[in-house]
């Protein structure tokens, strides 16, 4: 009865060439860089699309009152205005706040072409 080891070790794993494994590592690195670049491009595109939609539609529904602007009392038919949106039912989106911050920061900068010469 022939005896064989319980776990066979593949010959390719024990006798691989160093150059072949280095080429494999460079290929894997190139693939991971390409994937990272693709993910970065997709994230940039999504962020640009979100900022564009925030520029066109700056308001969203209030999350507290779900866009209604008022709350019904538990007893009867009385209503009260939402404290977060002051009864409008709207809130300013985060992207619109970012756009406003960028505009304010840019307008506060010193632009020599639009201002009179300083002495």
C-alpha cells in the first residue's frame, strides 16, 4: 500500500520564480490603481451632480415635520407650526450650504480687477 502525505504541496507554490511573482505584483498594483482611479472618478461625478441639483433645487422637505410645516395635536383638531422650519416645511440642503460658503469666501477675496486701485 503506497503512502502519500495527507496534504500535498503543489510544485508551483514551492518552486515559483521570483521574476514571475514580481510581474504578478506589478500587475495587481496596476489593477488596483486603475480601480482606485475609477472609484475616484465616479465619486467626483456623483458629487458634481449633487451640487448641480442643489444649485437648481436648494430646498428639501423638513425632516422633523416631513414637509407639512405643522403638527396636529393629540387631542382635537388644533395645529402648531414646526419649530425647525418655522412652518414652511422646507430646509436648506447641505450642498446648497456648501455652495453658499464657497460664494461668500470667494466674494470676500481681494480681486484687483473689480476694485479700485488701493494706495
